[in-house]
C-alpha cells in the first residue's frame, strides 16, 4: 500500500513527487509520459533560474532531479480510480491495480489539435499551442493563428506587436471573440482576418514553411514560419469525473491547499481550476498538494 499515488509527471506531478519523497512518504507516480506540456514548448524564457531553455532540456533537468529521490515510477496511463479499503485503487491501462491512501491528480491539459497533415511533424518546429509562451520566438516573422475565439484573437493581438504579419484564421463566417477584442484586432494593419476558412495542411522542410487553407473551395498557401493553434485545451480530468467536483470546463475544483471535494484526493497544476496555466505555477501547486497530502496522512494513521 502506497501513501500517495501521483497521476502525471509534468511539472506539477514531478514536484509533488519530490516533496512527498522528502517527507519519507511511500510514493508512486503513474504517468503517460515524463514532462507533459513542457515537452511541447520550443523555448521557455519565464522559468526562474533560466534565461532561456528548451522545453525538453528543462524536462531533462526535472527528471534528473527527481531521480535523486526514492519514487516508484510506473510509465502507464491511469484508467480508473475506485474507492478501496483504506484509500483508493488506481487501475492502469493494462488492468493492474495500484493502491494508496491518497491520490494527487496532476494530469494537466491537452491542447486540442487541428488534425491536419504536418501538424505532428512540425510541432515545436513552428507549430505551437501557447502564444503567451512562444510568441516572442517569432519576432519579425510571418505567422498564422488558427482559432477566432477569445484565445485566438488574444494571441493575434499579442503577435501583432511582435510578428511582421499575422493571419487570423477562423472556420466560422465570423470571429467568435468578445467584441472589444475583435475591434482591436481589426485595428491592426498587419493582421489579416480570414473567416470561413479551414486549415488543410502544414508543410516545410526541417522547420515549418507554409500553411494550406481553403475558403469556399478556393485553396491558398500562406508562407508562414509559425502556426499558433488556439482552438482550446482539454483538461485531462475524465478519470475523476463523478468522483470529485469539476467546473463547467471540466477542470478539477480545488481549494487553496490543493484539496478536491473528496477527502484523500488532491489535485495540482493545469488540470485544476487555477486560472494561470504556467510551469512555475504548476510546480508550486504540486508542492502545495504534496504538503497537504502529507498533513492529511498524519491524521489518518
Ligand atoms: C506549447 C506550449 C508551450 C508552453 N510554454 C510555456 C512557457 O514557455 N512557460 C510556461 O510557464 N508555461 C508554458 N506552457 C504551459 C505549461 O507547459 C503548463 O502550464 C504546465 O506544463 C502544466 O503542468 P502540469 O504538470 O499541470 O500538466 P502537464 O504538463 O500537462 O503534465 C501532465 C502529465 O500528466 C500525464 N497524464 C495525463 N493523463 C494521464 C493519465 N490518465 N494517467 C497518467 N498520466 C497522465 C501526462 O503524460 C503528463 O506527464 C506551455 C504549454 C504549451 C502547450
């Protein structure tokens, strides 16, 4: 029986694991990958201690740090969580059961993808899912933003001050963002809004070079080096649906200490209703959830 099972090894899960191990807890991490969304970031300029670091290099450093501690790593996706005697049982995709007194959910979010050819190949080489993080890497370039809702229009506004030219692409006949944002975007001379337009493919050599679009059956190729996909993120919370309280967007509702609505289940990072989705915040959340789980265990036994 473990004291804690942590689901996910992004910044939240890895930090939680280190904090649990330093408290001498018997800790297991079940995870689909090591690194989570940080692996998707081409370059990070806002993590304390690093002026600039590639996402994959930061993950290597996190993982190396984690290996200093006694943490049982299981590289499997968690499929279900059920109430069991003295705690919880997590079943992985292979049907194996893992038991613990407490669980920390740190399963993050997954960006919705376009699902067009070239998207996987050029991820991190021009295709990005986070304008806040990656916009500065495209200073002076021609780029496209896909998605005409609030996040897409906000991304286009951010990029308008940095990039040479911004194409804002929306499949609906109109943008679907707040009017105040739409007004602002139409004021920018270097933003071309293309509504009623779908993306059909992404192309390039080593790096991304072009985006194929189609409007009313008329294909067009845009020469861009960056494509910002802003069509939403999905919290990876399906595993706790019906078990803990979720908000209307499917995020796990937590209190200031990382407690969910269910005693013994804690959550941290992007999967929660914490509004700011950043690495440093997810890491802090992971630390907090681990310390709260530790306190909970003190009173349990
Ligand atoms: C392209 C991109 C660039 C970004 N750039 C920056 C940046 O420059 N600076 C910044 O601060 N933030 C950036 N972010 C945001 C940042 O990456 C996230 O806020 C942070 O990674 C959230 O950490 P997390 O641990 O909560 O979740 P995640 O990083 O999403 O990690 C979740 C973990 O859970 C695992 N998992 C999911 N489901 C299951 C399951 N059922 N069972 C087991 N494991 C599971 C995943 O494999 C993963 O290991 C960026 C995000 C993206 C997408």
